[in-house]
């Protein structure tokens, strides 16, 4: 069955934009609640997409939003939190309490279909608060059955044109002559954002996904060092990578935590103790995953070519 109306929670971000595009392309009516509509520029002009200001942490508000929905997709996730055991309050609010409220609102509003995007590596006994909170959120989603048919998606790190992963390394390589790197040997299996959006669409239209926890990954496994070296070379700034032992990586992350928008935290370093790699087939539904090498040069490589003309632009005062 093709849903007529879908609510995207956390739909204004990088992944949400790709999913909203995929749903709009299929003619589905999409509702995206957000705290600030002015920051939803990526999705405001999409056909069939309505963006409204709302507090998604208020259960009564969620129930009203879900009243006419056929399905709900939860994309909310954060990377940093104040620390506590087993996980900090910010992780608890975003990864555990919000899924609990979404499930309750689905039941109240009569929504029968729920897709929840978690994370590869979610584990109640994981080394990081992030991983433990993601696992607790999955428990809340599974508790929705039998009233709500759920699917949990566990993507590896997601890459794409506007990501904050590969693009971050490209920016760092353009600024620093050497890149000291914590977790340099951590293994990842990055998945393309458009592939994730396609999986979400398949889950909404294929009942075989009901009650399933599905891993999403790309075709290849890389160490973090390999990814940084690849991206820095691609943008024309090849940099030597200096692997840091965990003690120094934790010290580096502690300093970064002092920034208004930290690039790294000690909890991120702990997450990298566990490989972020799929245990089986990279994508469900027989989908073929997109390789980094086949698409990333299309935006990072072009950035290098455009940069060749910067001296001419400066000379022409443009």
C-alpha cells in the first residue's frame, strides 16, 4: 500500500531532505514539523511538502500532527550530550523519550506504520552513551507492536553532497597542513544518503519490512584514516594523517568539547572502539549500494576544479 500522508520527524536536515524529495517524487503528501520554519529552507519549496512550527516533544502536539497520517518516520538523532550513566540527558531526550512519545502519539492518532532511523552499532552494552541511548530508543519502538507496525533502520555513517562527514574532512584538509586523527583505525561502511531514502520508501510500501531491524551500509569498508586521506587528495590538499593513541584522542576531544559547536567529543571517541560495519548484506530489498568513489568526486572533485579559478576571480575583483 502506498501511503498518502507521511509525517517526517526531524525532516529538515540532511537525511530528511533526501527522504522528503523521494516521497514528494512519489506524489506523497509530507508534513514536516520543526522548531523554526525559517531554518527549513531545503524542504520549503518541495512539492507536496508542508512545513509547520511545532514542539515534537509535546505528546498532545504529536497526536494532533499524526491524526490524518498513514505513516510516521522518525529521523531525530544527535551526536553530543552532557554526560551521565548510562547516557546523558540530551541523548535521553532525543533518542529515548522522543521515540516513546512518538509511539504513544501513533497509538492515540491511529497511525499504523512507523519507521525509526537508529544507528549501526546501537547496543545497550556499547562503549559510548550515544550507542546505549540509541539501543534504548529501539526498545521503545519495538514496544509499539502490535498496534503499530514498526521498522528500525540502522545506517552506518551517511554521506552525500551536503553531509557533515566527508565535507568536514575536506574543510579540515584545506586549513591544516597535518591532520592528527583519533580513531584512525576505526572501520566504517559509509552509506549514500539517496540509498537510505530509497530504503525508507521501500519500507513504507513493502509489508515484508514490518517488524524488521535492517542494517544499511555501502559496498566497501574503510578505516577512518583511509577516508580522510581519500577526501584530502580529492580536494587537492593531500595531508599526512597522524594516528593518535586513545589517550591523546580523548585529550583532543576534550578540548574540542569547549567549542560552541564541537567537532568531536570524548563519547565520539568511545563510539569508535566498535567497528561501524554491517553484519550481512549492505542493503535490503536487493538494492545495490552506491560506492563513494562513484559519486563523491562529483561534488568534492568539482570544488577543486572551481578553486583553480579563484586567483582569476580575485584579479577581476569578482
